[in-house]
C-alpha cells in the first residue's frame, strides 16, 4: 500500500513540475498566434523600421517605441549603475556589519515597492522637478529624463544584489595576497577583487537591463506615452531626454484593452519583439554566469 | 549588451586614470617618496571609500524619500472612513470615496493566486529537488523533460509581467480565447502563472537546504521516499517554503500590469471570493486609475501609502520567518 502511494505521488509531482513547461508553451503559443499575422501583414522590416504608429490608418511601425525603450533603459543604466555598483562594493567590502544590516533590508524593500508607487512618486515629485529645472520650450516634465530616474531606482536592487554576490564570491586568498603585497584595501578592490568578479558584475548589469526593458506601469505614468519618435527639444542634443516617448511595454498596456483586428495583432507583435529582446538579454547574462562557473 | 560592458569597463578605467592623475598632481620628494606614496594611496582610499559610503547610503536615502513622501502625503487622507468607504469611481468624484472595495478585491485575488500557484509550485519544487536526481544523467524522455522544466522556470522568472498580461488577455479574457472577459478568474489564473516561478525557486532552495542526514535517518527507519519527504523534509523546509509564498503575496499585491489587462478595473468588488466571473480593481490598480484617470493625486497617495505599509509588513514577516529558518538549521 505504501509503495502504491509512493509511486502515485511520484506522478503527481512530475505533473506539477510539467506545469511550468505548459505555461511557457501557452505564453509562446498565444503571443505568437496573435502576433504572427501582424508580422505577415505588415512585414517584419516595415514594422520594426516604421516610425509612424497610426492604428486607425493601418500604419503600425514600432520603431519609436523600440527607441523609447532603448533610450529609457540607457538612461536608467547610466544613472543606476554607478549607484548600484557603489552600493554593491560598499555592502561586500566596506560596510561595517551594523550598517550593512540597515542598507541590505533597505535595498530589499526598494525591490518590493510596487511600480505604481514609483510611478506616482515620479508624477508628483520628479515630473514637476524636471519641468521647472530645464526651461526648454516643449518640456512638460513627462519624458525620458523623469522615466530614466524612476527606472534607475527600480533596477538598483537587481544590480546591487547580484553584483554583491559576485564580489563576495571572489576567494579570500585573492584579497589576502594583494594586501600582503602592500596594496591598500581600495587598490585591492579596484585592481584585484573587481576584475575577478567582472563577469558576475556584467551579468548583474545585463539583468538590470532586462528588468528595465520589462517595466510597464511606472513608465506609462511618467514617460508621456507620445507615439512620436523621441527627438531633442532644443539645439542641445541632450534635450533628447526631455522628449516624451513611449516604451514597448507601455504600447501594449495602454492600447490592448480596446484594440481590435490588425491593431490588436500588432500589439501582440510588439509583445513578441519585447519577449525576444528580453530573452536575448537574459540569455547573454546566463551564458556569462555559466561560462564563469564552468 | 556590448554597450553595457563598455560602460562598466569605463568606470574602472575612469577610476584608474583618476588615480594616475592624482599621482601626478601630488609632487613627492625623492627622499620621502615611499612615505608620501603611502599617504597618497591612503588619501585616495579615503576618497574612494567616501564615495562608496555615499552610494550605499543613497539606497537608504531614496527609500526614505519615496516611502516617507508617500506615507506622509497619504496620511492626510487615510482614516477609518477612507478605508471603509467604496471608491466613487468615474471622473467627477475626486473628492469623495475611499478604497474599501479595492482591499476586498486584492484579498480575493491573493487568495486565488496562492491557492492555485502555492500547491503547484511546492509540489514541482519537491519533484525537482527530491525526485529529479534519480533520473538525471539517464537517457530517455523524462530526464529531458526535467531539464526543460528547469529552463522553463528560469524563462518564466525573467519574462516581464506585461507578457504574462498579454497571455492572460489572449487566453482567458478575449473572446478568441476562453472568453472569461475581465474577471477575478482571468486575473487569478494569470497571476498564478506570474508567481509560480517565485514559489518554485524559493521552495527549491528551502528543500535543498534540509540536511541529507534527515532523509537518511527517516529512510533507515523504513519510511518510504514520500513518507520521508512529507513528514521529515517538508516540515524542516517549511519556513523557507512559507517565505516563498509570502513573497508571492507581496508580488500579487504590488503587481499592476498583469491585472490592468485581466482584472478589468471596476470599482465594484466581486460579491464573494467565489464570484470568479466578476471584474474588480486591486489596490495597486486603484493607485493607477486615481493618478492617471481621476487625477485625484491625494487619494492616490492615500492608497499608495496603504499599499506601501502592506508591503513593509509583508517584508517584516519574511524577515521573521527566514530568521527562524536560519536559527533552526543552525541550531541543530
């Protein structure tokens, strides 16, 4: 009797494990089933290089959204990486344990704050700040700059946690050898520990990029959601970041509830593009980590 | 990708060249060169560590700024009435209404997502830790499936939530799928898919942390594999498994994108927890609608404050549980 239960249980457990495959399969099936017709109808190249998104007129180019996603991710990484890596080095190498016990939970909590709350904070605090700070005609405050700032905070926990693990994983002997040769702790960090942890740190940044590309609600709330190609507002090219934009994720979320026909298919195709981007990004992070452990 | 590796290298290079510049800038007499060299290096270290302290404390400062601002602003509108009154809905009524039904909807949503994903996730984790190693390394279909399962869990953990939303919309909401329309049912099953990898990963970690000797002791006493797993391994792993589930509760409470495209957003809550065909609006969705559509920022802050406090309580709970876990495994 016990044996029979034992064997039966094994199948139940196995089936539960298979559910994950089933979910991935369904996600692929349903996004592709709806997305592929759009690719066929509009053409992959037309869709990816078209800068005009006018669903009513059947013009469904998503290049502006691709540009929006990439630019805001770039902004978030440029702002977030120095802070996150500094935090990671601080936690792994410098912080006294009492300080670490305050900073680490703080970083964890930053990861737990809902994205709508970040979005709300961005709308109420950052957007007016950006609007008042830069007096450029057409600057509404909503746009890439505000969105990059919000997103920089949102990727901070991801990068900090993974980079800290990578730095901690460097064998103690490396540090001891360097210190014994007379290097200061900082010299040891910059010329021994960090190079040794390099692939893990890069993986952390790449995963941060993946996180940034996937963020939806906070982006909708602060980026302005303009369907136009992001462009500099003034003669200074940096005013590009004051431009409103729209992300791939935002495009899907804002329009899917009322879209029909080819428009709906194009939104699923946007999802497919996003999915492929994220898989490439996460896959390269995985490859990097596996190469290191191999 | 190459762009970002360049960025990270750039930082190192910049700091190194800064180091060189500083070296050049500070003149050292040949007599005391060694000594000034040491002072210089220590100065640079002080500078660098100062910056590291700043970036470490920046995380705390940002947290305090965001949480502090939302909670202080939110406290102006949150009172018992706000918590127990239904939202007014619509565009006109930004000065009336509370958030009661959104709390109810959130609770229903959490109940169903965990009810679906909890058992599935824990059972899958048990298989992956306790049973999969028997077949791994062998040839045949099952070992291949096991490695595909591991890959699938990793993929699910990395998929952005709006993709889950799209899938839920196509499969459950849309008339071209199952046609459940925007409803508690559509939202719950999609939400369950979202948190499934969270539960699997946390449970896997907890189960594999149980010492081998526990299992050996039980098997030696004549218990079957399942009896051992059920009566010995799972109780020992319980705090870690619970941590994963509580983490998922937090994820469902704070998730917005998925429920934006599956739950509907009506201010009326489903009548009961079993009213799976009715739409609703979770607390996080309420913040979104208040900010983006009603433009009632004070109420949005109030709801956001309640949301943040809920998340802080959930994090505290996780800390307590995982402390117990470490104490338990360390103690024996």
